[in-house]
């Protein structure tokens, strides 16, 4: 029988890349009743859709 070492959450987080953190990110939503996968949010100044046409986020 093998003994297992307990690994703290902070130690696990140190081994993750930024890409891994984004991929596994979750947000708490009280209206939906729990933790759900984080939705990607647009950054100000970028196109709303990938086609390039249309309104820019963060600008009027």
C-alpha cells in the first residue's frame, strides 16, 4: 500500500500555466444556483464579432 502526500491548493496552482487556469475557471452565479464555467468576456476596443463588421465593445 502506497502512502499519499497531501498537496495544498496553492501548491497545485503554482504548477498550472495561465492557459490551464483560464480553461478551468469557474464563476459563482447566485441566480443560477452554483458554480459554472466562466464565460469569455469581450475586451474594450475589440470587435464584437470575428467578421470585423459591427459595433466595437466599449465605444459609443
